[in-house]
């Protein structure tokens, strides 16, 4: 309110701190690859709208309309279709899709469009002289365009090429996303485990909480109308199906749930046999999960299920954030709090304002600890009156503390078994019989 004297009636707005903490979208992904856009967009002008442009996909019917039909050699239509086959009534969230294939540039010797001419540099992208991004770097501008950052980044079929993994790792670290890496087709579990070391056939010697390692491939029916393999089961990257399941899980169950132990629908089977014996620590599933790899397990009468709760940070990193769901929870918390605190930036520090900030964030956080399906086990946010000094205030710097604990997960269940001889007499009513413990 102005200090200048005013005469007569007036109306003054009083800000009582009505802003609330809100979570940004959690079921989001950024997917990059190649699409036969020339089959649905017949001019260079129309095609330009689908080359290195961010296109939102929310429904399976959007795929062919924007990116063309499933065709051998092109990644996006097939992978997106595999992802959306995991959707149920509520869908799988929102996917930002970028096609880097340019039919006028990527051609074979006969001047025909050829997706194999797309290189790792096309996927990685760049910032041009005017600062315009391309390739993977388009992920940075999702917030300015759509109001959210992608929680998942995928470059199906390209993640093994030089530089692509490093770029995804860099972007995921900045945007609080996770990214997917597929093992080569047909490799054995032993080769997968060896790749986690320094002498493997490919480099999975990585310790990153945001990297999700996937093995094996899945078998899907080839739906390319022009292919000699039409109608046959062909191998497909596991990561596309895992991502679809994870997005479905976030929509249906919540971001605080693990994508593990979910049925892999929309496939024929796993492309390789994966030995799974419940209770056997030497089976393929146990060994792979112990190496920080997300695999699958097949149960009689149930079909293939996802199997694995850990990122590539496991087992080297003992921090609880190597659990996939724990890091996801932290990312959602961080985003929500940072965006809420943005409203307090460059505002005066006074007791009422600080208390309103504390109350709003604590109220939001404590809601996550309640109900039938809590995301958190505990939460506390506070202005740090001990660490914030007079010198800090003079410099415009305040400190806060955030303490939280995620919901736990039932990854290992140990039953301690013993034979109680006293129970032998129960059926005969012997005096020494002992009732089972309650």
C-alpha cells in the first residue's frame, strides 16, 4: 500500500498467499527417432513441420496421422505403437516426439528415402547460430512449450551409437529425467553382466541413477504392410515396452510406484528365454537384477512381466535413490517445490512470508504421507534460522531444509522357516502339543 495519503473510499487487494504447491505432469516422455513422414505429408513444406519439431502424442491414433505407418527401418511408428498398446482407459500420459529423418536429405544411392542414413549426430542435434535446438536438445524447451519437463528420454535403436548415450545422460541430469539403454539383440545374460564391467563387448560400465538398462528384446508382430516379414514375430527393443508400462503405471498407480512386476502386454513373448525360478538366487532374473539390469520374468499362466527396480547405479551406489521409484519421487518433489519457490524469488524476507512458505510446502508434503496409498513415509520443510546469517540476508540469500523419506518397497521377502516338533502332537491331542504361534 502506498504511503501517500488518500482521501475517500478505496478497495485494496490483500494477498494472503493463496498460491499452492502443484506438481508438474509426471507421466511425460521425450522420444526421438525416425519416421516415414513422406508417406503422409506429400510436400517439403508439409514435411518441414515434422522434421526436428516437437509433436505431442496422447493417443495411438495420432501416430500414423503425424508420422506415417509402420515401416521396416523406421523407429517411431513401431515403438510408439508398442508403447500405446500398454494403455488402458486412462492412457499413458503425454509424449513429445521428435523425428529427425528428412526424406530430402537421408537418401540412398538411387535417391530413395533411406532411414539408415540418419546418424548419431542427427539424434544428438545441436544449437544453431540463432540458438535454435535440434535432435535431443529439443527436450530442453519442453517446459517453455508445454509447461513440463519430460520424465523419460528415449532414442530407441540409437542409444548404442557413439555420443547418444552421453547426450541423453547430460540432458536427463539437467531435466530430472531417466533414459533407457538396450542391450544388443541376442546377447546372453553372461554377456550382459560382463558389459557392466570394463571388458564387456559393449559399454554398460556406468553408474548413473537415471540410466535404465534393458534386456532382452521382445517379440512383436510385424505390422508393416509392405514387408516380407508381415505378420511374423520380429524382435523389438525392450525399452519401448518398458517405457509404455512405466507411463501407464504413473497414470494408473502414481509416480511413486515401481514399474516392476507388471504384465508386458502387446507382445508375443520375450525374444530370448530368461530363466526364472522363484527362490533361486542363481537364475537369470536374479543375476541380472543384481547387476542393475531391468529384465523380464515369465510365469506359468501369467506371461512375461517386467522385473527390476534398480537403475544402473546399483549395486555400486548404496544410496536408496538407485531404486527407480525413489528417484522419481524426488524428482517430482524437487520440481514442485522449486516452481513454488519461484513465486517467492525477489520478494522481501519477513516472518509472515517465510511462515506462509513453510506452511504451504509442509501442508502439501504431509498430504503425500496420508491416505491408502501414500507416496512418502515422512516430510518436513523449514526455513533454516541457524544457517541463514545476517550476512546472508544482506546478500539476499536464505537457507531452507527439506527432509523426506519415500515409501518403501517390498523387493525382498524373507521367510524364516523352522520345524516345530511340538506341533506333531496337535492332530492327536497330545498333552505336549503346542498351538501355532498367533
